[in-house]
């Protein structure tokens, strides 16, 4: 079961997203702010992180930047969510791989999640192959 960390300061939104993702058989980890998202990302090693752009304290951009600087979390893909589409470029500049505009449409969310997780899986398989080839070359 793939783990998704969802960070949003709005409890109602977290609850809706949790229901949607749980029905799709994802393990859902919820964070109410950026600091909690950073902590849970390190503790739980999710397969995907979805961040609300605007949160009190550390916003989504701050969290994404911190995750990208940390070797433990750098490879976890990030999807940024916001009600302000003009923030897309800044989100992508700090390491987000995709962007969703609020209000979130269920079909769009699920398609983007599947796509990002598929790319992550392919990258992981490619890394295994590269490591295997490197080991063969040493012999």
C-alpha cells in the first residue's frame, strides 16, 4: 500500500482528501501545517507528499524547499495544491513535480497521483538497474 502525506491547514479539506484517498486504498498521513509535514515526511517516508501552498508557519514552498535539501526526503515527489494558480512556477521551482488548483477535483487529483507514483516507480526501478550494472562492472 502506497503512503501519501497530505498537508493542509483546513481540517475539512484534510478530511475530504483522506476519505478520497483511503477509498483508493492509499495509506494516508495527515499534517495540519508545514512543520508537522516535515516531521512526518522524515518519520513515515511517504511515497508522495501533497502540500497546500498557503499554510501558517512554514508554507508549502518552504516545506518543499526543506524536503529537497534533505537527503532522506529529496527523492519523494511533491504535488503542490493552491487556490492561486499564479503560484505554479514558484512551486515547481522549489521541487514540486506537479500542481493542482483548488477547489480540488477528485478525478484530477487521482489521475495526478497515479501519474506521479508511476514515474516514481519507474525511477526506482531504473536506479536498481543502474546499481546492478555498476556492481557487474566492478566484477
